[in-house]
């Protein structure tokens, strides 16, 4: 009876020794990785990356190209905002061209033929013309954004114009029908 507990004790010591042998490499790897992270083996005299001076230009020089006013605009001083407003204010009452816009697919859940654009300030009838010459009568809805901020067009209007759904389309927007 005495031999059996002694054998069990020896087996327990052997298992403990095996566990320690497998734990020692794990402890060594942990210590080495801690040293790589700047722990025990870090050096203060290691070379630092040189500082590169960065220059920032707040106002470009005269050699920088600037946008020119559109030929149909009325701005003499190159004020592009007044050029954008001129076609809307002068021709909108007569059902003429409001301007060009870059349009993408609007919400597919909103049915009907419509264009949401910054070229109008209230809901009104109108029409749009694609670069290919196809036209469709739509309801022009204000987007609340600047005229040059782009537009959204209904799924049904895109299909009527035979335009791809996944691309932006350049459209001419007209007031009235």
C-alpha cells in the first residue's frame, strides 16, 4: 500500500517538471518581445529620424492657373458665384436653360420623374436633356445646396433617358415644359 502513493507522488513530480520545461521557452519569448517594444532593452541613444521642414503656401502666386468665367456669364470681375446665378435669374421665368449639372441616382424609393437640384429654389415643372440629346419632362425639386453641388435624378427619369444607373450624367436643366 505504501508503494502506490509513492508512485503517484513521483508521477506528479514528473508532470510538474514537464510543465516547467514547456513554460520556460514561453517565458523567454515573452521577455524578448517585451524588449522589442522598448522595455528592458531600449536605447536612448538610438538615431532619430531627421525632421524635414515643410512649407505651406496660404496664397498661391501669380503663376497658378485660376478658373475663368463662363462665356455666357455676366461677371466682369471673374466672380463665379454671380456667373452661376445669372442664367437662373435672367431666363428662369421664360422657361429657358437653368444650367448644367452632374446628376447621380437619387432615392429609388421615390417614384416619378424628378430631379433634385440646386438650380431651383422651389418645386416647378421642367425638363432635362442628356448629352446624347434625349429629353424628359420632370418635376424640378430644390436640393437646398449650391447650384454646382450636383443633383439627384429619379430612377424612372434615368431609365427614360437611357442612362446607366451607376454613373454620373451631365444634364442640361430647363425650367418649364
